[in-house]
């Protein structure tokens, strides 16, 4: 039986991030998604081709204090999420995850979803910096591109 796009994205997330085996990573579930949407509705984005999602992008607005702790490896990704308050002014944006099914890569989908999220969050928060924990060459290239296109500095863990 062929997997749905949703199931394939979940499988891809497990392959790339292996978050189920790493207690320091954020294991995204429905509860996490609901809290992210309370932080800001643009934190979770997807592109649906009509047969279900083919791309997901996750960003986490936070404070520069928490960003610095994360970049310096003093807190984990999970702690970054847990410690980020839901009702404050955010000035840092964590480029958490971008997943695109193989046959949709190279079309700019993740870039556009991320740019839309940054633009939407900037309407409510004075973002000053982006940061990322890179897992793949593609993620590294995407984060560099987003930094360039948004004119925001990028810090890497």
C-alpha cells in the first residue's frame, strides 16, 4: 500500500531529524503544534498539492536571551521551545525545520513558506536575528538564502 503524503513527510522527518531518539530535540506532535500556533499562527506552514501536504516548515519566534543559550549549547531545542513564553515580544526566529518530499524539491517551496512565515511574524514582532541548527546541506543553503532575502543576520549552532 502506498503511503499518503502526510505519512511520507512524517517518515522523512524521522529519517532526517531522528527526534524520537534524541531527547534534546523537539518531538513535534499535536500538542506542540497547538502551542506553536499560540506563540504565532505563522510558526507552522505547509504546502498542499491537493493530495495532502508535500512540504512543512516550522519556525519558532523567541527571545535573544534564549537564542544565545541555545547557540552556546546551554539549552536544548526542546528547552528552547519549552522556555519560550507565549505572550511576549519576540526578536529572534529559530528556523527549526523544513521538509519537502523528494519530487517537490528544488521548486522553492520551503523558501517561500519560510519567507511568508518571517514576513507574517515581522508584522507583530521586531525580529532582529535568525538562528538555525543545521542537519543537512540543503538546510544550510536554505537558511543562508532566507537570511540574505530577509536582510537578517544568521547564527548557527
